[in-house]
């Protein structure tokens, strides 16, 4: 076989591989959507769940997922940004830093159930937050911080050190240089990481079972006073999320339409992740343009 | 941008602290019930109904398993701990300080994959199957098909009850384990030669329940103890219940729950029992019988 | 490579009464880890003059320049000892506010490094952060600095376009404009023309000649013709030592040291 | 007095900002360090209690095959042999990596070398979307699709190492792919140009130049994927069968450290041997993740030296 044929063959194989991957994903998506979408109605999206009768919806779970996501990201984004900046800009290159880095990375491959149990013992019991959105958001923060921090650090490190020198040579502090020049430039990378993190938050079940809880008490959508117990904004109420709901009905569901609810909820979850993905990407691009004054990424 | 994020975070944190400090009067009242996944549907349904009848009062129900329920109530982290077994049966639990409320009875039946076709098994056969002495359905009057055992997780209430009355102290064969009844049912339904066990309420058309020693798995047979594989569902409180906890437990014992809701969900009301069985398995007739 | 006697040096000194000194170093040493990069350099840079530093690659000329406004502080393994005298103060000591100091001792780097922002923002960014808020003042600042850097005509209609869209030469002049927008006392340039084509280079050189009226300029270059063209004084570095420092004309016509002679006549190494 | 000289001796606004920024950063990183330390302490203290408090022999724990912490064996010792789970975890991880590597690297080559435009427009969003699918859904699909198919093809129950491998393969694919893309993109363009200019075909260039110089990065991607696979719990638990038995073949029910851990943790009482033994499994997971990490570093260092 001569080199030309080899080249053709290899290209063919690569096309096949790319095709297979797309096929696998397409069939995955199709499977979830075809099974689930027929069950998705406006009623399904807004009605509260029923524990043992047919006809329940996922309204509260859907809201909980989003609220938890927002809360978790509000806590973890600034923290990971601060930590990532510290690691990439300030930390001395010594054994202590590398120890910290290593332990953060190890934490990121810990099974989420271990993190969930840790959160349960610390936040739910020790801090007496109970099964609540707050406990859930905190445990998701713990769960997500290593990944986000690493991502921020890597994104910052990928920006040329010449940019830092430029800022410093103008008499700016390293902090201001990083916050106003390096971070905006690293924004696409940081946003991608945040999106992936948010996707993990949205789909996480194991860590939430013991922290945000598995019950979705009825919410009073007319009362937005965060102190009222049935208020959607109350961070101290238990909140079953969509992923936990899927897990629960798959394992212990006794409602007659459990299969349909589970399939429908999975489809909604996928669609939500997809929409979120696109939205965050658009937002990141928008922010990047606004902060750097560029139409497109420069040369 | 950073400042804004920090500001929002600070606001939220203060909000949270405020919320935590607020008196219970303006934010309603709630208790948390944790534990046995077998009892979870009942308490959840009852809690929902209770909440709709008592405005501003909320019952939060969590699963997690009997072990979680017992250890949480022992630590005083929750108001009620649900369990499928007596607290005394679980190692590491100081049962003395806990108050037992037996709110329902659940019968547990062996279930088979429908294609096996075996209708009746003796206790000896069941024991032989689950200890691994018998590995083919042919040996117990079925088709020539290897037996696939599906267990619940070690320590699960359903498994403890089943092994207590079927194996009677013998060591179970190491086999597949599943965390939840839903998974077990799905696996038994789709795997040729599969056998497992589950609460009556979970048995549906996809799996086949069998008679044990000629006794059918019915509520009626449980109330007379002719069907021996059953357990009480316990709601444990740490000390005598007070306030909302007490009110809710009383509500569970009310006719609205016991007579109307329990049968619909597949549980047997405690006062239907014609016998009483204590921790050691001693059976005595009750007033009802 | 020939071995030159590093102890034999010819360093010009100035009489402060006659010539005002903008910046000077006294026995400056720079260590990267355990390696000594600069081995005790003492030089005086006169005010409103262009001084250039020449020498082969690895002679330590850039390292020396970077320590003048303490950019070497940002390299963790670097350690600088000796005195850097500026306005009667040794600025190589912790109590000196390094950020304030860098406002007065600006720097332009070897490769153009504009921020990923618009041309306008590139220039106004630092002044705004240092407290200039008035829009009119900023507009004026952008125009004057760009004019001083010889870039105004080319970009005056595209001020709000990304600076990254400019050519390399334009970017470098923008960086110069950005540096002088801080109205520094002293401008340090680290081979500012090394990445540029000949035309851009000559524009940058013209720019520097004009800036000389208001700024003290210290420029590192590997291009001897450039040093000869634009500078008033020239220092020759070799292996971390300043071997000779004198009027530029003298360095290129009658060097006092053999090494300098070899270097400027192309027989070096 | 010289105002510039004066200002040099004062603390400037920027210096204050710098100090504040450093403190904020330090605060964030300390918080993370505290959390990490707390989790490590937490897992280690409970995981080690099995050996100190309950007097289990470490060697027995690692090599014995019987896992039944609630009961005692013939010598009166609790049966806590974690070997089946350790073997199971390693098998699914290694197999998943073996299957995923060619696909991931192939896809990465496609995206960077063959058809960057289409690759980046279709394949990249597609792989990133895969990351967003929750593991519950993967497990659900594994249970309803993969397990029956395996049962049809190979007999048995369908649960086992093979099913776990298939599910993990799809789960780690996006991670490995996107990291491989990064590794390939890091190869300077002039390497390729030089090779092509010398008359090499595209495939020769990819194979002999690009892949070779990206090897450390690609290895890192694979090891990272393995670390992921090792720690995955819910999805694997749904398809592997969770039998604490040494697997005889790829289609007999087996178990992993995570599956046994996740399953048992709700049914045991804090402080009991059953519970401690599960935390010992978590400790093994933690240590393995340390090993994977060191491996990644080692590869990185080798790559840097080249």
C-alpha cells in the first residue's frame, strides 16, 4: 500500500470515527427526546409532582433546579475566580502550592456521593441548615470548586505574560491588571468552564440527595418574600431538583406513570442543559466583546 | 463586574442568615422526616395531605434508607426517623432513647421473572435458592434455566426482613445487589431466571409473585400471620413527640390515613392485624383478632 | 569566543552640577536563582538624553533594563541587590511604592503587547485607573499621545476599533503612546524595534527622537546602527558586566576597550 | 519638595488595591484548602477506623474476596475483603479507556487536522453536550438499552463489566476528546508546514509529527479520563450488577468501589464497622485519584523535558 492510499484510508477511518461519535450522540439524544417529549406538556412543566397518582408534573423541580443552579454559581464563581487568580498570579512556585493544587485536583475526582455525605454531616447537621437549597448549593460549590478553580487558573495561564507586563509597567497593581485585562481576555475559556460546571450542577443527583433533599413541598408562587417558608425564594426550604426527581422515580416511584414522568423529565433536563449551554455561550461572547471592545477574537 | 458579584453574594448571605434567624411565626412551621424508602411514599402522601389541611405547616420527607433514618433520629437531626426494622435490630443504635410508633405493616413477597412459571416455593426451597445450594430452576420444579438472584443492598430494611424470615440466620449467597425496589423490579422483569423480593405495593404486572408454602401473598394472610414475611413500619421519635411532630403522628394514625390512604398505597393498617409480633418474633393475638 | 578581561572597564561618569542625572545604578547585581546575571553594574543616565545599551544576546542588557523599574520583582526567582537611585531615593527597597514608581518610569517591551481592547481604551485604561475621569481630558490625552507616537494620522478614524487589528509597527507605536500617556519621567525601551520591519523601525526611531525633548529614554537594542543613529550615550554590556559607557560617537569611533571595538566592528566572538 | 519623590514613599491606591486583591485571593484559596483538608480528614479518619478501631488487617482488606461487613467468617472476623471491588473498578476503568482512546483521539484529529471547520461546528458542541447529560440519564439508558443488548448477544444477565465499560466509554469520551483537541492544538503550526513541505502526506504528518509531539498531552487526556471513570458512581451502579464477586467474565455481575459505596452508605449507621468499611473504600478512591494525579504530573514533566 503506498502512502497516498494510506492517507486516504486514514482519512476515511477518521471520518468514520467522527461519524460514529455523532451517531452515538444523536441516537442518545433521539432516544431521550423521543421517549420523553410526547409526555411534555405545559401542564407537565408547571404542575407539582404527585407521589402516587398519575398526572403529576415537574414544575417545582424545574424551578428548584434553576434556583439551586443560580445560588450555587453565585457562591462558587467568585470563589473559584479568586482562588484561580491566586494560584495563577500570586502563589509562589513551591511545594506548598503544588500540594494545594494536587489536593484540589484529587478532590475533583472524588465520587459525588462522598462529597454529598460530607455536606450532609457538615452543612445539614453541624451547621443546622437542614435539608435545604442552601445546603445543596454549598455542597455543589464544594463539588464544583476544584474544577472551576482549575479552569480559571488554566484560562488565565493561557493569556500571554506580556499582557501582565504591559499592565504592571503602567503602574497598575497585579490585581487590577488581572481583573481588568487578563480576566476579560480569558473570558471565553472561563465561560466554557463555568458552563460545564453549571451543566454538572444541573445534572447532579448523588450529592444532592442528602443535602437539598428529596422532597419538593408545594410553593406559593405569589409570595416572593424569601422568609416565608413556601416562598420560591426561600433558601432554607428542601428542594428536590429535576435530576434527583428522575433518580427517585426510577428507584422508588410508585406512581402509575413513573416511566413516562421519568422519560419526560429526562427530556426536559436535556433540553434545559442544551438551552443553558447556548445561552451561556452567547452571554460569554457578548460579555467578551463588551469588555474587550472587539468584534472577534484578535490575531 | 467582580464587585457586583461580590455584592450579590454578600446580599444573599445576609439574606440567608436573616432567614435562619427569623422567628418561625412568619415563615411557617416544618418538620423533617427521614429514612426508610419503603415508608417514604406513605409519609410523603400523608404529609402532602396534612399540609393542604393545615396551612403554613410543612412535612418534609426524605428517603435515604432505614439506617439513615435511625442514625439521624438518634443524633436528633430530624423530627422523625422512619425504619423498616426495630431500632434494636440495627447495630450501633441506642434504641432505649427512641420511641417507636408502628404506623403500618408491609408484606414482602418473593418475585420471579414471569417466564419462569413457578407458582409456589417452600421455605426450604427459598432458603436453598438464596443461599446458593440450588442454582437452576429445574431443581425446584421450573424450566432448565439458571437462577439469577437479585438482592437489595446490604442493610436495606426489605432485605433484612426477608432474610430474617426466610434464611433464618443462614448466610446469603453473594449476588447482584440493587439499591432500590424500582431497579429490582425492572431487572426481575427483564432478566430471564431472575428472583428477588419486594414489598406487596411494588408488585405489578411485570413480575410474578409466588406463594410460599402454599400461602398466597395477600394482606389478609399477613394480618393473620399465615404469611410470615412482613414487617412493621416504624416512625421513631427521639423521646416523646411534641408539637407539630406529635400532631403529625396522630394524623398518621387517624382513619383518614389508616383506612383510606394506606390500602391505596399497598400498606396494611396496624389495627387490621389480628396478631402482634415482637422484636424476637413471638406472636400474640391482639384484641382485634 | 574570545575571553575578555571583565575587570577592565571604561565607564563615563557625570558631574551632577553640569548634567542632571535622571537615574543611576550603583553596584547592581541580578540573580536568577543561583545564577548571577548582572554582576555589579554602575551607570548614570543623564536627563533628556537617549542612552542605549548594546551587547550580544545573553549579555544581560534586557535583564538590567527590567530591573530599573523593578519589573524583575515579578519574576519569582529573581533577586536584585545594589542601589537604583531616582530623585535622590534608592528605589530598590521595599518601602518604595513600586506601582507609583512605575508610573514615573515607564516601559515598552520587545514585542508589541497592546491590550485586547480598542485603541482608545488602550491609552486611557491606565490613566482612568489612576484616577483621571474627565472625558475631555482623556480625549485630549489620546490625541496628543498618538500624535507624539506618530500614529494619530493612521488611526484617528478607527479609535474604537480593536488594537489587535493594527499592524505590528502600529501596535508598537500604540504601546509607546500608551506608555507616555502616563506622562512618565523616564521611558525604558526593551528592543522596541526588533520585531518590526525597516519602515516601521524608522518611524519608531523618529518618534523617539521627538520624545527626547520631554523624556529621559533608555533603550536596549541589538542593532548597532540604531544605537548609533538615535542615542547620545551608549553602554556596552558583556556577560553581565557593563564594560564601557561613553558618548555614542566615541563608542563607535574610538572605543577604549578591546571587546567594544571587536563588537562594534563586527569581529566579536 | 519633589512631589514625585514624596509619592514614592507613600502607599498608593494601586498598592492598596493590590493588598486587597491578594487578601481576597488568599481568602478564596484558604477556604478551598480548608474544605479539601476537611474532606480528606473526614474520609481518612473514618476510613482508617476500620483498621485501627475495628482491627481489620489491611492486607486482608485488600486481598480477601468476601465482602459482607455485617457478618463474621469462620474465624470470627468480619468479612471485609475489598478485592472484588478493587478489581472491578480497575477493569471498567481500563477497558473504558481502551475503547475511548481511539475514538477520542480520532475525533480530536478530525477536529484539528482534517476538517477544523466542520469539526468545530458540529463535533465540538456535540461533545460538550455529552458532558451536560446527567449520569442518572446515562445509567437509565444503559439499563434500558445496553444491558438488554448485551444479554441478547452474550447471554447471562447483561449486567457486568462490559455494560459498565460501554456506559463509561460514552461518559469519558467528551472529556478525553476535548483535552486531546487542546493537546493537538498546542503543536505549533510550523511543525505541520515543515513536514508537508518535505512532501509528507497529511496522514504521515499527523502520524509521525503531530501525534508524536502531542503524545504527553494525549496521555494526560487519557489518564484524566480514567480518573473520571474511576470515580463515577450512579451510572455504573445501575448497570454493573453490584455483586461483590470477582468477575469471571465480562458479562457476569461485578461491582466497583463507588457502586458498593453509594449503595450501602444509606443503610449503615455512622461509626459502625459496616459504615467504616465503606469509608475505607472511599479512602481507596481518594488514594487512587492521588495516583492518577501523580501520573498526569509525571507525564507532563516528561513532556516538558523533551
